[in-house]
C-alpha cells in the first residue's frame, strides 16, 4: 500500500511538473537569459569557496591577523553557506525564485564590496559571513531557475551540464584567479572582482526576467524548522572545522558535532508534524532524490579534498609558487568542464545512472593513481597531470547526472528546497571529507620534509579512492536504472 501511494505521488509529481514547467520559461524570459543568469550566479558562489586560499598570506600581513583568525576567513563563509542553504531554497519556493535570486546575488555582491574594503579583521570576517548567507540564498535559486524553466529530458540535461561545468570551472579556477589577482593587484581584488560581475548579472536579470508570481503566497516560512536546520548544520560544520585545530575527540569538536546532530534529529521530528514543512519528508520517498543526494554527499566527501591536497603537494613538495600552482590547475579545469559537457550526451545514450557510475569509477581510479605515484621526487607531468585529469574528467561526468536525478520527479512547488538539498549534500560532504582526510594525512606526516608530506597526501588519496568505491556501490544499490525509473513514472 505504501509503495502504491509512493508511485501515485511520483505520477502526480511528474504531471504537476509538466503543467507548471510548461509556462515557466515564458514567465522567466528567454531561456538563454535564464541559463546565463544561473551559471553566472553558480560561478561566483563556487569561486569564493577557494579563491581566497592563495591570498591568505597577503591578508594576514595587511590586516595583521593571527593564524586562528586567518582560518576563519575561509570557514566563516563555509559555515554560513552550509547553514542557511535549505532556508534559501524554501524561500525561493514561497516568495518567487527570481526575486530570491536577485536578493541573494545583491547581498553577495554588497558583502564582497565590504570585504574588499575591510580595514580591520572583524570587518572582513563579518563581510565573509554575510557573503555566505547571500551565497546560501543564491545557490539553490541557480539550479531551480533551470529545473523550473527547462522541461525534463535532454534539454534539461544539457542545461544542468552547462551549470555543472561553469560551477566546476569556478572551483577549479579559484586558485588560478586568486594567484593572478593577488600577484598583479592585491588580495582585496579576490573579493572585489565579484562586484562588477554581480552588478552586470543583477541588471540583466532585473531587466529580462519577469518574476515568478505563481509561488507567492503559498504559505509561510517554517521558522522553527529553519532555526533547527540552520543551527544543526551550522553546529556540525563548526565541529568539522574544529577538527583541523584540536582533533576529533576533544570537547571543542564533540560538543558542536553531537549538539548539531541532536538539533537535526529534532528538525526531522518537527518536519514530520508541521503543516508547511521547510523540508517535506515525503520527498525522500522518491528513490532518485534520496539516492542521488546520498551519492552526492559521499562523492563530495572525497572529491572536494582533491583541490586542497593537489595545491599543497605542488607548493610544499614540488615548491611551486601560488601562480605556478594556479597555472598547474588549468588542465584539470578543462577536464572537468569537458566531462560536464560530455555527460548529457552519455546520459542520452547510456542513462543517468550509468553515466554517474562511469564518472565515479574514473575518479576513484584517479585517486588511486595519485596515491600510488605521489612522492617527494615526483614531477608535475608524471604525478599531477595524469591522475588529476582523470579525477576531474570523472568529476564532470558524475556531477551532472547526480544533480539531474536528485531533482527529477520532485513537485514544482518544492523545486527550490530540492535544489538546496543538492548543494547542501555536496557542501556538507565536502566539509566532512576534507576534515577526515586531513586527519588521515596528518597521521602519516611525521615532519615537514617533502618525503613525509608526500606520504601523508598519498595516504589521503588512497583513502579517498576507497570512499569513491563505496559511492559506486551506493549508486548501484540505491538509484533505479532507466527502465525501472521509467516504469515507476508511467504507472497509472
């Protein structure tokens, strides 16, 4: 009886999406404007996760920050970004996706300007916190604009592929852009560069998108749920960040981690009982939504760390300058973009699940390759280029089908929160994975010699390969194949 009802819900969901989605494009203006706006917003959000890394030494010297304060230049953004993501997604469902997109982008742009002009450490940290809130509001809307404007099928797969490629390119370009701007201008431009881009996108969106009035007034925001999930995710993210400084078993780590998990448990209870939940639990009855998000979380736990360890290896072992390391990432950036653009074609021929499996397998092999060849006497061509391109090609191939599956079949009225869940899964998985793999690397690093550092990084990559192998099994076990999914969607 439960399975039958879930099938019926799935059928109703698909019907609703077709009816609502048919007019979405006309409400939102030309599709190319929608895709351009979504991709530009995603690029900015992802770029700012990594662009400040290369600029940190310059920030420390200019603002006279200590080591403890310096790590919060990165972590403050990550915490607020992860903590407010679901709230931003649901706000788009209730108050209009285009309106929330403009609000998030405006907040993000203004905070970037404030951060670039900061004269004191607290001013920079406050700006980064507000920037993270703006990103949390903006990020779900970028994917929602696509999923509610482009009908399901090959066209949506191509649109999501472009969105994935641009987002991946933003993450890949972070080190290079940060190095160039810091060397050529100053650290302030790693934040100020967002301002002209943000203003141009705001102007284009405000002029060309007509607003999404159908979602306005469909209920009120679930304030208790918003407070619980934001507090829970924020506490978990804070606990993860603390592991880098004090380890996993100290009270400073365990208290926020356990407290955050407790808040998330209460959040689930509240969502099951409220009339207008922030996260409708019925969505997890859809195997594509639940399975793809679990896979996204596990894949993120390994893949996000690859940029971090590659950067450390190039600068600490191969002794590259920040600019040289940024240039070293260019082939990897091209590989992830190529994978993202190739994914929709493979999805059309082989199906979304098989394309995702291919990408995960490639990335796992690339991680293992890193773990076997990374050494103190390595070279860029032999140790970084080959395995890095393999990892990034696989990343591009897996991201598009998982994002597409995670939003397939969800009701139109829940598109924002489903898109937020995709971003939250990836962000939280990446944060947890980076903290865990950093601990793994640190357990092998005995001193600061190149040989010791390379051994630690190699162990982290071998562990990441095992995590990706587990993700491969998860996708096989939890995501339905194309024939099963088609049968479920067409049940009477």
